[in-house]
């Protein structure tokens, strides 16, 4: 379940779509000044090609560009100056490519960016260094990558919607979500998470049950997760939502619904 950004208005006076295009020889690279004669374009879609490289100044002079879709290509490298002139860019889609990292200064000119879609790539780390200049970023989708660890994301303080489902996440820093005061949707389903740091309980209590998705993780019915089980029980009683209450944990090889788990079965010393 992903919530779209609803308040991003894109002017659609001019749209250029180059889907599955062979006419412009878009089989390997988006070359410099490719769109130089299209200065009034607001939205560009170059999807389902075989592009591997986005070169510098590809979108040179496109000062009106607000939406760019480069999904479903084979992009491995984006030059640091590729988006330099696109300073009005608000929505950028780079999903279903072969990206492993982003250049440090890639987004220096794109401070108006609101939504960034990076799902279905090969990122092993969240590219915080590249993203921290995006002070208006509300939606970040890094689903279906190879991320294993979530560090502190305090540098991304404007984030409202964070999608990290279907990665390989095992560990989350105790301060991972500190400072994310606007966070209202967190997707962590389909990972390899066993335990969640108790420090996360503060963030969880600030959010709705339906806004934190943890399904399909091997969460343990353990003392480390006692706070999580307790949180799940309380939220389920308040919301009585069968779908959202179907969160399970594992104890001695048996899967149990957290909602019905007996906390008295846990001997946790200080608890």
C-alpha cells in the first residue's frame, strides 16, 4: 500500500513521451542537449528503452520541466550535471533501472523536488549524501532494492512517505527515524527484520497503525519486541482493523498473531 502525493500540481501544457523509442537512437545514452529545442516542456517520459547512461546537460535549458520519467530502462550511471537546468523539477522517476548509487551533487539544482521514485534498482545503501539537499522531498520510494541497513535518516527531515519494502533489511539503527517529524507512512514489509529497536516506539506512537506496514518479516516473539507486541495490541483494540492487525511474530518456529500473544509468556528481567 503506497499513498501518492496529492498536492503536487504539474502543469501539463506540454508533454513529450518517447516510450520504446528507436527513432532517436535511445538505445544506450541520453546525450547532452537532446531536448535543447524543447524549452517549454513541462513533462518528459522516456520509458521502456535501453538507456544505460544519462549524460551531463541532457536536460539543458529545460527550466520549465516539472516531471521526468526515466523508468524501465537500464540506467547504471547518471552524470552529476544531468539535471542542472531542471531547477523546477518536482517529480523524478528512475524506477526499474540498474542504479547502485547516485552522484553526491546530482540534485544540487533540484531543491523543488517533491517525489523521488528509485524502486526496483540495485541500491545497497540509502543514498543520504545525495538526497540531503532536497529540503522539500516528501516521498522517497526505495522499494525492491538490496538495502540491508537503515541508518539515521535525520538529514531527510522533510520526508512524509518512506517506502522501503521488499529489500534485504535486517538491522535498523535505534535513531533511524529521529527527526522525521512529518513521517506519516512507513513501509517496511517484505524484509528480513527480526527485532525493532525500542527507541522506535516513540515514532510508532506518533503514527497510525495503518501507516506502518511490517508484514512479511521474520519478527520474533521476544523480549526485544515486547514493546512492539504491546503497541500492536493497543492499536488493534483502538482500530479493530482485521487486515492491519494481522501482524505475526515467531516463537520456537511457530507463527503467532501479535494481537493475541500472551506477554506473560515472556520472561524479560527488567520488563
